[in-house]
């Protein structure tokens, strides 16, 4: 048996038919208490205090039954029993007029079951099992739409009566009237009571009695999800900020079920984010109830205006039944002016000229409005675009900044300080960014006078330059720049800038000369620029000069050495000649070459001179005339040529020729003669070089023999 007296069935209809008045319910109960045992709807309850069956004639104390409360009266009075019996009889007559479509049997047993079969259009209550001999509690009702009152009928009988309720079938009467009566053959006992009431679909039935054995009657139907509590308030906040939402939701589980609660917020714009929950990717977010606390919405970047959102709170029973409450709320996003990027640069220009202004601005939030004001424009100065406000300020649109110029007042030079203000507005909010710039107006210099003439001179000599430059405005300063000066050339005055240019003052032009690079001949052009300056402004005049440099031959180098060699042999000549100016040409002339002698290179001029190039000196030899021995002198002249100009260097060489004896001719024949007689010798010897001397030596002369001529060498 169950220990608690609380198993209930509860359902509510939309029209609130279950709200019965407690007093009316009490009256119905008291009216229904009787003892007519012939009623069609019969509830019989007979238990001993120890839970065993008792004889029906055993006396028990009567327990009163009330909706919503339990009133115990162990000392029941006969008068009350009589009144209840009469009331029961009257209700029995009404019940007999109804068609009974279902019988509900309730027994006092430990495990009671309730089968509520509304699909067939009938309510049935059955009890199976129990103590042998126990009285049976039965209920019959006609199918109808049933609503139970909010105030429950209760009992402390813990013999559980349980079951499921189904939807009722078509009603044939306005009420379902369970009666609790004792058997017809018995007088009212202390434990018997008749209870009659119109059962509604949303009523809850609890039966209490005062017997010792605790029986429990329980009527259950499927849990229904109750509508949750939901509050959603409109909120507001600033653009680009997290805005706290005013949302709350909670369960309202009236039937004691195990409901869960989920929250869905829909209509979230692209780019907006919630501080908690799951983004479903379709503009909706799913949250748990706990995430509503401190929940914020950050609108899309730079968004201002209103965002309409919907929130749905859904409660869900364990059996899957759901109930959803929806609400809408608005998030007002107040625009915040973000200002603008502003970049300005100082400007400069010439007097009486339009000077470009470099002003660049861009909105940080493209949805805002922008205007530009330039302050500090001097009187007489004008801008190329915008509106002159007449007070030194001009108003412009952003598209007027492109190509904007300022033209200073006529003949003005100096500085103009301007202020640029960029104002942005977003709704009622505004922001201003300011930058300053300086316009430097430079004075205009007048062009100087300049006259320059061509110049000429000799190589390696200073050549005078004829340059005349002057100012037309004596308040200005004059400088002259000469460009195109060759490497190695130098001017007699001025500053070498190291890049081929020289800078001179006007006083350095008198007597100015240029010295070309060493050994240079030819021509080069000089550029002459005269510059007048008025403050930072300059004006220039330009001219050019051609400088012709006449070549001058430089003496070549020459080195010679005496030579010697054998007769009839080539004798090496040691001659070294070179140029000091590589732009020139070199020739070498050797004179004094004897008749019959020859050089190994060069050209024989036929007059005892030979001409050679510088490249023919290497390995040069002379071969003396045949059979010549002795010495002779050669003259050497090295000549360098630079155009028509020549320069020479000379030297001399002595050539010693050592004689070399030529083999003489010799012819001999055998001789014969008598003993002790002179025998003629046929010996013929002669010279091949008449400059030589010939001697003949006869050897092998026997001792005692003598020659007719010659010297006996002993």
C-alpha cells in the first residue's frame, strides 16, 4: 500500500470549468450522503481498522468527505445519516435516467489500477486483488465530457487506485455522479458514505475515509506541458555597443511534472551577436533559461535604428508534450557619430599662383553625414571650390576636395595658416575632427641676364671663358652654375660640386678660365645657368659654351743602349720609346745604317734611315754588311704626333762588330824526288776575306830536313 495520500488526476479546460466553489462542493457531498443501496452508481467501502474484511453489521465511525479538505467526525449523528440517505435517493433517481456505458470497479486492495478509456467514450475504474471477503467499491458513469473541480475529493485510504485518463466520449448528460452508499439492506455504518458530484474533465478526485486501513484512490492522466512564464521588455543602447536585454523566463509546472524549458530568440540581423547561446545560422539563437541573465545583443557594426526580435519560451514534458509562449520586443540602437579620418599636408606655391591644398577625409561610418569647413582664409584669397561664408570660412562637400586650390591675394608672399574642420552627424549625435595646415607663399624672382661665348685654346693650357650674367632686381641674389665640366678639367674660380658642375658668384665671372684635362685635345660643351633668388623663389636663364682645345704633342720617351755582335751576324738593338699622351701617335726613325747593313723590321728609306712603328721596336736587330767588322753609329729619333703638332726625342747607338776569320783555301799535292835533293812541294793556300791575314804551317818535317822557306819552329 502507498504511504502518501496524493496520487491525483488533474486536467484543466480553457473555459475554467474546474473552478468550483468549496462551499458548493461541501453541500453536494452532504447532499449525496445516504444509504439507498439501489443506486446505479455505487461506491461501497468496508474495511476493518486492521485492513481485514469485516461483517457489514459491524459498527464503524463515519468519516465525512469534503472537497479540498478532510474533516473527520468519528461520532456521526443519526440525523446526518438520515439526511444523507435522502439526498442519495434523490441523486439515485437522476442517475438511473442516464445510460450507463461503463462500470468502474474499485476494490480495497494494495495495488489498485485505474483504466481511463476515453477513446471508447467511457470512464472505467477497476480494482483487482485484495483481501478475501473485502467489500467492493464500484462506480458506473455515462460517457460525457468530464471536468473535475479544482477542489479535490480526497481520502486517506491508501489502497491505491491508479490509471490513465483518455479523452471523454460524447456526453449524454451534463454530469457524472459517483454515489457512495451503504448496501440497501444495511443501516448506515460509521465507515460508509455516499459522495455525489458532477465530474468535469479537469477535476481531481481524492477520497478520504477515517478507517484505520489506509486506502488510496488515485486518478492520473498524461502530464500536460504548462505554458511557461515569459517577460520581454523593449531596450535601447548605443551603436557599436553591447545592449543588455530585459528577458526572463521560467517554468510554470502546475501538475508537478518534470518539464524542461528552452528559449529561442529569432530575427537577429546578420552581423549582430548575442553574448550567450547558440547561433543557428538563420537569424535565430537557442538559449537555456540561465543564459537570459545578463544577456546582451551587439548590433551589426555601425548600425543604428530599431531591431525587432521575437522570443519563444517552450516547456516540454518528459512525454514530449510542449507548450510555447511567444513575445516580441524591440531593441532601439541610438546612432553614435564615429567621426572621420582627416589628413592634411602643408602646402606651398608661388606668389600670384593657385596653390594645391592636400586635404583628404573619409567617413568611419558610411551611414553618417559629413561636412567640411576651412577657416582662416585671408581677405582677397579664394578657394577653387566651396561656398565663401564671408567671414574667412568656406564650406565644402567631400567631393570638392579633389583638386582644391587656394590663390593668395595679389602680390602676397608669406605664410597662411588654415584650419580644416570635418563634422559628422548620426541622428542627433555629431563629432568634429580638426587639423591645421600652413600654406607658404613664395616670392617670385625675376629672370637674370646671361651672355656667354665659345672659347678655344691649346692642350694643357688655361682657356679663358667669356661669361656675362647680371640681375634685373638688385634686391635679389645671383649665382651662376657651369655644368658639363669634364673630369680632370678645372675652373680658375668657383666651387666644384663633384658632379661636373661648378657654382660661382657673380663676382667670380671676371677673368674666369678653364684648364682642360691633361693631354686633352678636342672640344666639349659647357652649360651656363644664371639663377636669381628672391627668398626661396628662384628664376633662371641658361646658355651654353663650346670649348675647342687644340692638341699639343708631348715629347715621347726614348731609351737606347749601345750594341755589339759578331761579323756577319744579326746584332740586337736595345731601343725603348713611348708616348706620354696616349691620344697621340709614335714613330721611330733610325739613321746611319751602313750600306749593306739591314734592320730586321721597319722601312728602308734608301738614305741610310729606317722608319719604324712603336710596335716594331720589340726584338729589333741589325745585320752589318758582309765581312764587316768594326763599329758604326746609329741615330734614333722618337716622334709623337697630336694632330698637326709633333714632338721628338733623340738618341744614338754605337754598334761594335767583332771580326770573324773566314776559313782559307788550301790545296796540296804529293811530291817525290831524289835523296839528298830538294824536292818541290805543291801547296796552294789563299784567303776568302781579303781583310784577313793568311799563314801556313807545315808540320812533320823530319829532323835534318829543311824547307826552302819559312821559319823552323824547332
